[in-house]
C-alpha cells in the first residue's frame, strides 16, 4: 500500500483527479512567466493564456495601486518590475480584473482589518482521507490566493478561478475540497476559525461562498 501512496500531493491535485483551473497553471516563483507559443508573433493569445495571465496579475498586483491608478497602469508597473513579460501583459483580461475590483467581495476585502495573499502551507494528512489505508501520512502542499479577517474575528478564504462556467456556483463541486484544505491550514496556523470559503469567477465577475 505504501508503494502506491504518494508521499506528497499538491492541493490542486485533489480536484477530483484534475489539476488546477481548466486554464491556469500556477507559477512557482516570480521568475516564471508565460512561455510564448511559436505563433505568438502573428496570433492572439489563446483562452488558456489569457486565463493564466489574469491569474498572474491577481497574484502579483498591488490592490492599492489598482485603486489609485487602474488595472492597466498596474499591469505596466508589473511589466517594468519584471514580474510579468510583455506577452503576459497583452493576454490579461482587463475587463474581468476590473469587475473583481468593483465586486461586493472586494468591498469586503478592502475594509478588513487584516488581509493576506499567496500564503503557502504544508499539512500532514492521514492517507485514508486521500484514499489510502491510513497507515501512511501524506504531505499536502498548496497556496491560498487570499484570506481576510471578518469583523467577528473569523476568516474568509478566497480562491480565484478562470474556468468556463455559467455560474460561480458551478465551481463549488470542482474545488470545494481545495477550499476545505485551505481552511484547515489557516485554522491550524492561526488557531482561528474559517467562517466562509469563497470562489471568485474572474470570467463572470461573481463569487460563490459557503459558510461553516
């Protein structure tokens, strides 16, 4: 059984056997940017590249700078800082990003007394939870896009998605297991409960949340 049990898994692999968003491959360091395809000089970015680019913008952008100068100006700043390349900048779906900053979810986030982004974590999980016998422990690693403190001292966990869906609620069956691990990691690290787990559809400009 131990030979069939992975020693370590990424939270993204817990999405019903699939990897991350349909259109997103998470970067692992600031030095990694989109790789331009051979036809990039003559063609438009693919939908997959646009989804990746928008998620990268959300990963690196300054919320304060976006509010002051706008999404496009912030993309130019990220380009100048070397956090994204020109191909990535052109692929960003600016209208989608602007909808996020005008959303009720962002209004909650900006008024929070504490907001954190890109929190990496590692959990030790009993393998039985992941389909094993329980005789082996597994390291579960991941990155929480964002979490913020609520007025009552609890937390809300936020994850951005770029999937093609008709409603943000359609994201929940795909990603609820990831959100559960994010909540578990956050509570383990802070001792405070997670009251709400929210998925934000960048494509639709809307969120779907579950309360505990």
